[in-house]
C-alpha cells in the first residue's frame, strides 16, 4: 500500500506539472478552473501581505508632524482670540443696553460719559471722563451709575472732566439712613490701591439704633446732590466720644467703572425785580 500511495502521489504531481507547464487549450482550461478555485485564498493572502507591510511601514517624518502640530496650535489660538473678541462685544452691548434703559427711566436730565483715564496713585480718589464744559458739564455736578452715586465733577476741560469719587475724603455728602430719622455727613477715606476703602457716616446720635444692612441715601441738603441717591449700606455702628459713626459699604464698585452719567442740576435763576416807576413831577 505504501508503494502504491507514493506512486499515486508522483503521478498526481506529474499531472499538475504537465497542466501548468504545457500551453495547450486543454491545459489552459484546467489552469483557469484551478485559479478560480484558488482565487479566494490568493486574495486573502494578498490582503494579509499588505496589512503586514503597512504594519512595518516607516513612521511619519517627525519634522512634518511637528509642523502640522504647530499649525493646529496657531489655528486654535486664533479661534480663542475670536471667541474673546466676540464675548467682549456681547458684554459691551449688554452694558450699553442697560445704560440706555437707565437713562430713559431716570428722573434726571443726564449726560452719558465714558471713563477714559485712571491713575494707580489716585485710583480711589478721582478719574477722568470724556465729557467737559463744551458738552454741557458743569462743576460740582453729581456723577452716578444705575447702582448709585459715584462722586462729583471737579476740574473741567472742553471735552474732559475730573471726577472726585465718593471714596475721596474731599467728597462729602449729606446722608440719611432708611427707616430712621438719623442724618449725618458721609465722607471717604484715604486707602492704598489694594484696599477697598470704606465710607464713614459721621455726626450721628450716639443712642441711635442703626441696623447693619440698612440703606444709606443722599438727603438732598446742601444743593449739590439730589435726594435719594443710594450711597451704600451700613456695615456696623460705632460709638465715638461725642457722636456716633456708621461704617458704610459703598453701593458702587469703584474698581470697575466704565460708563457714568453726569446729572445736570437745575439752577434757579433769580426773579428780576420790577423796575421802579419814576415819580411824576407836577407841572
């Protein structure tokens, strides 16, 4: 049996060699059929060879990869800048919309102004706005925001004005405390740049019952500031030797002022006296 098997195997191999060696019509038909039968295995083998070649293919050039990464970083930074500009525009529009609404609803005749300059040495004392004498601004005109009193105008130029802030010790306001009959003089204090100054309401009755959180408003006395402008809220009440004093938290955040309003105070003009009628002389 073994010899017969070896002989059959030799005859089969010889037949295959003859089929794939001789170029006749019959052998070509046989070759075509054999290739058709083996084609799926051939395609699979080719795909496996390509995958193996891809796996061992050389890596991307490091210099090219770095260049592409740098370009992507630049594009990302540009997108971030565009997003920041967009957010700034949205915030600016919201502020302007609030200013317009406040100006339309306020009971005063006002001029809107933009803060154009602040100095670190006088951060809590003064600022410069872009409206001046030629814009209808007068000296000692109250300056406010939609939150409360900012201060008053001081030195004027044609299209600029210096504003003395409420936190400056030179800006004094006659003030009252809501819910009480207590009145006093509100003054600022000198403070370093990194320290937010407090306001002091002085000359109060030592026996006054003043609660923390009570609103403090301008009383209107003195003629510089109109009544009922919010100045701040009481933080605490302290007894002094002669009178009481309340420490006040300002209503306005003076560190973030961008736009303000200058109130045009109505000045009462004196009524002219009637001219005296000359006495008639008798003929």
